[in-house]
C-alpha cells in the first residue's frame, strides 16, 4: 500500500507543476477560466500516460492525442460560451488554431479567456504532461521528467513579462514540488532489496551516495556560476514579448477620418448608426482621436491591441466626475473598422475589438457592415471646469507629440498665432482666445472643399470671402484650432465623432470634429470653435499682420538741382573722323542683342527640359508624382488658369478639364482644338502620396507623368502660334518655388 502511495506522488506532482504554469499565466487574464482549463489539461494528459503505462510505449501518444482533440474541442466551446461568441464550432476552432499565437501576444491586458487566447496554453500544457509522464512514470527518470513542466513554467513567465508582479511563491512551490518528487521516486514495478545479498546492497548504497554527491557538486557549481547572474536579473524588468509582434493596424480610410467630414456634410440624410442609451443628457460618440500632424494630414497614430469584453480602466484626475453610460449601437451606413463609443469604454459585448488605451478608441478586425450590433459600458469623465482658469498645460518630452507640427508653417498662420498669444499668458486664456477668434470670424458651410493641409487652412483663414475663403466645415475649424494651439504652446489634438440626437438615429449630419487641449490635473478638455453667429465679422477687421521690422532700402537718387541739365536738349553727335560709322555701330549693337536673346532663350529651354526630366524621371515614385503635380500646375499657370490652393486633387482635375481656348482673330476658321486628356492617374497618385506616404508604385508614377505630359502638350497646342512660342520660352517654371499642392 505504501509503495502504491509513493508511486502516485510523481504523477500528482506533475499535475501540480503544470497547473502552476497556468496559475502564473492566468495573472494577466481577466478571470480564472484559463487556470481551470490548464489544470484540466494537466490532469488529463498525465492520467492517460499513467493509464496506459502497462501497454507498449507506442500506444501512449495516439491515445493522448485522441483525448487531447476531444478536450480541446470541449475547452474551446466552453471559452466561446464564456465570451458570448456565436458561430459554428468548426469556424471557431479553425480561427483559434490559425491566430492563437499572434492574438495571445497582441491581446490587451487583462486578456479575456476566448478560444483564440486559451488554445495555445491548453495544447502546450497537455504536451508537457504527456512528455513528463512518459519520462518520469514509464521510464522512471523523475528529474528529467520534470523538464517539460519547467519549460512550460518558464514560457508562462516569459509571456507574462513585466505585466504582472514577480511570481515569488509559485516559483518556490515549483522547486519544492520537484524536491518532493525526487525524494519519493521509485519505479512502479520491481521488487525490494530484501533478497539482495549484503555485499551487493553495500555496493548499491555506495553508488547511490556517489551519485548524490556528484549531483550535489553539480548543483553547487551551477549556483556558483549562475548565482550572480540570477541575482542581477531579479531586480531587472522582464522583456515583454509583445514588442516583437505588430498589433492590428488601421488602413488609409481609418488613418485620417477627418477627411470624411466634408463627404458626410454633403449627404446629411445618410443613416450611419442607431444608438440606444438610457441615459439623460446629450451624448457624443468618439470615433477617432488624431494626435499626429505633419502639415498635410492629421493622423490617428494609435496602437491597437486585441481586447476582450473587459477593457483596462483608465485613471482619472482628482475631482473628476464619472458617469456610467450603457450604449446599444447598431451599424447602418457607417463604413471602415473604427467603432464609435462614448468615452471611455470599459466593457464591450457583441463584437471582437482591439483597443487603444491612450485614446480610448476601438477598432474591429473586420470591416463594418449593416446590422453589426454591439453593447458598450463607458465611464464618461467630466473634469472640474472651475479649475480651468488657473490650470497650466504640460510641457517637455511626454507631450512633444501633441506640440509637433510640420515644417514650413505659413507665415500668415504663424503671425496669427503670435497675435492670439499676445496678452494671454495663461494656458486657458490662449485656448479661449483661439476659440473665440474662430467662432467670431468664420462661417460653417456644408459644401466647403475637403482638406486640412497648410494651403487649405491658410485659404480657410485668410482667403477672400468672395472666392470661398473664411468658410469651412468642422474639419477646418477643428484642424485650424489644433494647429494654432500647438503654435502657442498648447498640447492639442483633433477628435472625430458624432452627436447623438434625441431619437438615437445618427445621420451624416451629426458627424463633426472638435479640438481638445491637455491641461495639468484636468486631462483633455474639449473646445468648441464653431461659429455662434450667422454673420461673422471679416477676419481683416481684427487681424493685421505685423509690419516688417527690416529698414527701408536706402535711396541712391541724387538731390534735386536748380541747374539746368546738360542733356535737357537732345543733340546729334557727329561722327568723329577716323571712327566707325553710325550704321556700323547700330548694326553691331543689334546683332549682339539678338545673339544675347537667342542665348537666353536657348538657356531657358534647356533648363526647363532638365527640370521636367528631373521631376518626372528622378527619385522614388512619391517624388516623381509630386513632380508631375508641379508640371501640371505650371501648365495651368501658363494657360492663364492657375489652380487655386484650396482645391483637392479631384477638384483640381475638374478645374483643369474646363480650360477655355483663347479667341483667335483669323479670316479662316481655326482648326478644332485638341481634346484635353484625363488626369485620373495623376489624381490617384497624389491621393496615394497624401494618405499613404511611401506606398506609391512605379506604375502610378509613370502613368501620372505620361498623363501630365500629354495634358500640357494638348493645352499648348490649343494656343496661337505666338502663345505656343512664349509657352516654351517662359522662364516662370524655373522660379515658381512651391510645395506639392500649390
């Protein structure tokens, strides 16, 4: 009886060792389901090996794999029900096996026990139990049989990384259990040593003592060699394996949803969402937070990680009021992958999501489609706004991202920021001054062109009202505010979302963008720069650029004289005897002038040819597409119809399709004008470089160049002969230094 009890110690220890691995890994999970499933896998795998120990060794693996399949199906079904996931079991199993490892390493902590986050630990635990039991129980090599469990335990510690506290007592328990297994180990079969002669027993004891002494020597040597390294690693921060796995990324549609505001404004009746939220007061859904601006595009720049139903809670500044709001949202016409929610979400049901805790935004792995429904529980923070007048804005490296702007800020925008900053030393005063200036001087219209690059914002802020300036959608208001705020030292960002009407039917008319400013001890505070009056004041009334501080150029003109000029009366100089004749001098001067003009014309033609070749055939595809755009704007300028700065690429192409042909005074009818080629390849290339820098293909660059050359030539052929000649000799393209979208 005692022998059987001692024989049961090793299998029990193996089960406990593998279960400890599940316990360590379960510290980063939201609940205890993973620990239970790993313990079940440990018990099942060891029990199978113990049950077939009297059969041939080759029978253990097939039997264990068969039971592993059944247990895995049971565990995945249990995890799916636990996570409220619907769908056929076959699809769940296939998705879990294909995506188990990347989703485990990209999941938001705490990790929810879903099929794809438990399948890898379950299979690993079963295999460790199978290998350990076969070696320790069947072969009797107890210490070697503990190696698979030790490897599993080390793997669990590695996956946890720095995301949980040190596993002190589990590690001590692991070492203690191994010691118990070694102390009680003996084969399940065989006889005792009662019938062994005394000399033989003495030899056996001697060998055992020698083996123990050798083992102790090895252990002491390992401690002496590895002890200092282990001691040094105790206080070190573990490596996080998640840094080596790329989390889910947003595509171009969701990278800058600010571009969609103008499109939604043109289709205000489009149904996007249906929201049911039994909560009093006005609700505003947050779709995306745009924190990065390079002078051309505001981008999301978020890091999304796969998350379960329970999301990590975010700390709120002291004094913040928090309201819990539950929303049931059904998607109608909204596209993309971003999920609008009331900030800040902490529970999500009905949809698989990835979460960015820095912005509190959600994204789906799959595209949105009509009928997608999800429920969210959010904790909406409301800071104590009474503290705003005395609050300051943070500075330094932690907020450098929210203060960065692109290079070459237009001088007019820089001067406006300086004027708004004057006399407003406090952070809240500057933020309020920018808000009031935009609200009092600009008008909101639904058909304003899309765009928030420097040229777009400059035209919005300072363009003449008679030509579409000083009007825009919330895209231009929010983008202008955030840019001016950064120029005055205020950390800012742009947010895109929706106001929920009373009936819960969110349409495109409810889409808007707004700016937020970061304050110490208050967090991100939204501002509203939208116009409060239908008749705003012209910006010229309150903004006058500062005069140049450079001194006026000195005058070299001689002082007036009362003496009559010696050349007041024209005289004809007679030719001096022996000198060249007047006709010869005039002819030589005329010839020299002609040669000089011809040389200048040849130089202009040569330099323009080299410029075109450099623009269209040198550099990466992005640069060549930018060069094609410059060739296009040069052609439009030479044709007398320059491209307005505020037009987007598509609008500029439409503008170029309607270039009038100059009237010609001829006695005979002129030939039919050449048809202007399409510019769709140029538009496609420009949009790619704007919204996906570095992703343009060689074929896009070649197509854009070919279309621009054909368009410019057709435009030139529609001119009169002397206009065609002047087109080729015009030096303007050599000195028109502009950015891509000028």
